[in-house]
C-alpha cells in the first residue's frame, strides 16, 4: 500500500537556525498538508497546499513558516528561525481530492527538537 | 466543522470486542464520519469512513444510525497492539482536519 514518507525521522537544531522538513506524498495525490503535535497535546493543522498554492493556513503558520513543492515528488516545510516552542512532531499528509470521502493519509512524522 | 464528543479513555481485555461511540449532534448533510488511530510517535492512521448505516473493512466496523448524530467504531477481538488513541472526525472538506483529544484505548492481557 502506498505511503507518505517523511525525512528525517528526527531533527535536532539550535534555536534560531533554519530547518527543512521533507515529505514524499502518495504519488497520485493532489492535496498536501502539514500538521504538528506538541508532546502530549492534540494534532494541530498548519497548512494545506494544492496546485502550487497554499489553500488554507492556521494562525500557527506565521511568516516563519513556508511550504514548497520543489519538484514532482517532494513537499517541504521550512521554518526560517526556529524557536524553542517549535519543538514538536511534524506530520505530512496527502489526499487524492479535497473532499470528505477521500481521507488524508499521514506519514510517521519528523520529531523536531530545538535546543 | 461539527464538534465531536467521545470518551477520554477506555479499557478492555484481549479477545474482547470494543465499541467506541462518538456523538456529533451538529453533523451537516455533506459531512462524512472518519476514524483514525494513532500510536505513540507515529502519524494518525486512517481506519474507516462512512456516511450512513454500516461500513465494514478488514480492521473495523462503523455503525451510523439513521439520524447520523452519533457513530460507533467497533473493533472485533482486540489485541494488545490495538492500544492507541482513536479519533472520531466529522468534516465535509478535507482542507483542514480538526483533531480532538480522542479516546485512549488500553488493552490488557
């Protein structure tokens, strides 16, 4: 069964540094998402992306965050200047079409640790 | 987005059938009901989705009454590996999923 894959599985970065989290969505999916989950808390929506544009973003997704689909397979999340509170699991997801009967499929996440 | 209410936690034993009920009184006509499972340090995994009546797959069954104001996820003959958090989600657009706290299911030997 096709999977969403994310790299790296764990990223340790100094505060203030830039990080790029990478995702390879399922190949025939057209919609892409990023979520985060701070330890012990709920999964939170960050951003959705379709046709090379952001479709929707949450208030968490401020100017420090950006997303990009640099080629036909990768989908990246960049945090320009990391803060301690950015430490969390970051999940990428994809879906075939943006409709309720097409579930989103999640990767296993990147654990981001900011020191 | 319709709000869902589900138990915070449940306990059961290996080999038992587990039913987790979710209420969604404000479900809209276009909303589907979707359940995800999450293990520690892993991403949410899609389990099952339905609109009305009953849906069954190799993992679970989903029962939805005619008024669609609630749904029940049924896990047959659970094992220790079914210990996880289960999320009931109701939405009409996949642009944004709002996760609640889910139900923390603990299976004992």
